[in-house]
């Protein structure tokens, strides 16, 4: 059987098993082992555990459970609600300030927790009811939280970027730095849209009031004294200091990513103990159980995805696919557009973890041969995968929001997130036109990347 026919069979069976409803890790693992049995030497089955262990024996991957611990500690406390409340108090006089506060709160919480669903849950549980009470449309309130939550896989520390760094064999520190400016770009775009949407909804409310006397909470504003604003800071500042401290430790060369993750996890536990009194065993138990559950699930997906990629490589499927892409002789930018379109399509069905580990062996060699910076591409790929978190049919953040606000129709949530999908794609175009948005900061902090990286 030729590599092409073997590859088509491999892809068809993988899709069939996935659509059968099997968990992703079991689907990838079962297909990989099935093809090992059918097309590889019998002795290959004796090395399954060894291959999985060797692929996962990476000090970089060790940071994932530790970052999850930090995120769980912060996510299980009231840090998200307090962060949102403080930003709302300080920004209430800005037109659309409530929407902007949600965007900033999502960005800061995502940078502290590193998890999109946790960000949506923590900020959305307070932000969505508050926005609706203030007269914002339910679709916009849901959309801005769902989109803000996607920043969790772009702003460091990002588990998705950790996996990309391993799969692409790139510097994790450089990749983290490359995600900061694009993340801030998205924050700016989301905030600008929040202002424009506020002005549109405010005009509609004003017209309705003038014509029919229909009053809207959007027409009224709260007033907070300086004392009330200052009183909101003590619970927020420690977590912002934690975020800054972790970044300084990582980029200042004081600690490796794994050491930084461990430090961040321990400090997060210490902070919630001091600030919120979460220190008793019954309080800490849910945090540890959540960390164990999420880490086990994610590491199992990673292990099976790596085994899946190993089988693809052994059977020369990934190499032949990469050569086939090169043989198409697409122009540099058409190649990039084709790859990103493939990522978007896979985002309809798969989470970012699986997309990275399945596609990396196929798409990275042609992209590198075309002269693209793989760090720069990692940022683009991450943003494109972010859209997969807020568009159906998978759209994980959509269903997190639906769980938080079950009375908001799913159609309203989907229409609410679509403008943010457009803004994300706009950011991809801007980063293509101005690559320094992604590469400028890592080059400035760590020096220009070595040739060929």
C-alpha cells in the first residue's frame, strides 16, 4: 500500500472513530495502536508504553500540571469576581467602560490562570449578570466574555503554546514573549468594539426613551467615590503582583518555565489562603482534585496524540503529506492561507491540543522551507485556534457561557461572538502585514532568533 493510500485510510478511520463519540484521547490512541498492529512490525506493540514515555519525557511538559494548579487555585477563589468588580469601579465613567472592564478582567485573569474555560466561568459569572442589569444586550454580554476567555491560550502562561513549543521544537520563553503584543492587540480591538457597541446600544435606548418613554438601565450611570475605588484594590493587587513576579522570574532568567510554574502554583495557593482564607483541607481539596482531573485528562490526550504522530511518522504519512504540500508549489502566502484554513476547519471538531500535535509534523516542514518564522507562525496558529473556542460546533467557550447564563438563547450567544471572530481574523491579517507585532518583543528581550529557527 502506498503512503498516499495509507494516509487517506489513516485520516478516514481517525475521523470515523472521532465522530463515533469516542473521547479524543481514546480515538487517537486506538487508531494509532490499530495501525501499529496492521502495518508495523509486531515488536512495535511491545514498545507502546516506551514510545509514549519517551515522547512525554520533556521538562517543558512538566510545567503544564503546575500551571493548571495555579489556574485552579485562582479560579476556585473569588479572585475573578474581585478583579472584575475593581475594574468596573475604576472604569465606570468611560463610555462602554463596563464592556472594557470585562475585556481587561478577562485578559488579566487569563494571564494568571492560563485557561479559557476558567476565565469565562470566573469573569462571566459576575460580568454577564452585571452587564444585563446595566442594559446591555444578552448576546453582547455573552459574546464579549466568550471572546475574552480565548485570551487564555494566547497570553502567557499558555498551555497551548507550551505544546506548540514542544511540537515545533521552539523556545518556550520566546514563544511566550511573542504572544504578549498580539494578545494586547486583541484586547485593544475587543475594547474598541465594546465602545462602539455601547454607543450603538445607547443610541437605541435613547431613541426608545424619547419616542415611547421606555427607560433603560443603559441610560443611567453609577458614581463611585475615590474611597470606594481605593477599597477595591487590596484584594486585586496581590494577584497582579503574582502575575508580574512570575513573568519577571521567567524572562529575567531566574527560573526555568517548570520552576516558574511551580513557584506560581505555590504562591497562588498562599495568596488565596491569605486573601480569602482558603487553607483548610476541605477548601484545598477541590483545587487539588480539579488539578489532578484536568492534568490527567490533558496529559493523556498529549500522550495519545504523540503516539498518533509517531505512527504517522513511522509510516511516512506525515513526510509524504508534507512533500505533497511542497509539490503543489503554492506561493508563500497562499501556502500560509491554506494551512490556516485547514486549522480553522479542524477547529470545527477538535480542541487546540489535538490540532497542534496532529498537524505539526505535516505543516511545519513546508512552512519552514518557505521561510516562515515558526515562532511567528505559532502566534498566528494560536489566534486561529482561538476562534475555534467561540464558533460552533465545538465552541467550548460558547457552552461554558450557556452553562453560566442558561436563559440566553444559544443563537444569541453565537451571534454575539461572531464580531469577535472577525476581529481575531483581522488581527491575523495585521500580524501578517506587520510581523514585528509578534517577533519584536522576543527579539528585543532575547536577541534575534537564530537562523533557521
